[in-house]
C-alpha cells in the first residue's frame, strides 16, 4: 500500500501477466542511496524488496532469481520470473522502460542515448524471450523530450546510424535536439515489443520530476516493475 501522505504517482500501468509498473517523482522523494529513509521511501511506493542496479549506460541485463537479488550489479536492465521481486531503474532524464509478457516474465531498462546505441532495449527483450516470453508489452516512463534535449550533430549521427532512422528534432530555442522517446519507440518495434503506454511528461519541463539537464541534480526518480 502507498502511504496516505504520499501524493499521486506521475505514472502507473498494469501490463499483461499481472505485471505492474510505477514511476515516482519529487513527491515520493529521492530514490537513490542507502539507509532506512531511502528504504522507507521505496517501500511506500512498492512494498517489496527492490533490486536497484549500478547503472553504467550499457546493455548488460541481470536475471533476478529472488526478491532483492542482483542489487548493485553493474547493468542497465533486469528481468525476472519471480513474483514479489521489484526491479527498478533510477532516472533524471534517461528513459525508463518497463516490460512484461503473459508468461509472467517482467523486465526494466534504463535507456539514455548511450543505451539506445548499445542496444539495451533489444537485449532486455531477447533475455525475456530466452526465458520463454512470447508477446512482450512495454511502457515508457517520464524522460527528457526533444524540446529540452539539445544534442551535438556528431553524437546524433552516431545514434541515428545505429538505429537506421532519424531522431533529430529541435529544442525550444531552435537548436538541434535528440528525440529520445522516438528512439525508444523505434528499438521496441525493432525488437518485436508492443508499446502499450507512455508518459507524456518531459523531465526537464515538469516541476515534479528531477532532471539532470535542467538542474544538474544527483537525485533520481524511480520506475519499478513487479508482479505480485
């Protein structure tokens, strides 16, 4: 149960196989770090043992075999078949992607531009399929949008070459920007996963979400997936 003093979460979805995905914001507090206060904040969102990865902007996927297992592993995605295991990623502009299949396999991925280039979404879907997933559903949580994601030409060309599609847009000042949500949609489609939900919130524009681009903060919101 969510603590009555905690305000409504920015985004929440129910996916196939009974999977749930929730994203937090300022109201739920900074989800990074250790200690009793952080544990209480996490438990107020999902009252289960959390798996929190050491995110490295790569494509490694951890398989969680027990509630809380795999915490601290250097990786940017996790999957599990275990009921009662809450798998989470921390973001402050990067895209959090929750995934599920009707077979009860769930996944979570942390996707920035380097993760797009590295193939973390495709790797997560492939890892789920190796465990027996058939149709995979996905949701995209709050992330930075092209209105605020000023980007260099060379880096943009690098990502576009990897995805074989245009992701270029312009920010509010007319400068070149990267469309991260479009990139996530592209790789989900390429991996054969169905996007069934998407947050409209830009982390840089939304006063209730942390953004590294907007404020250089080390604080993070969480997106957590679990199956009761």
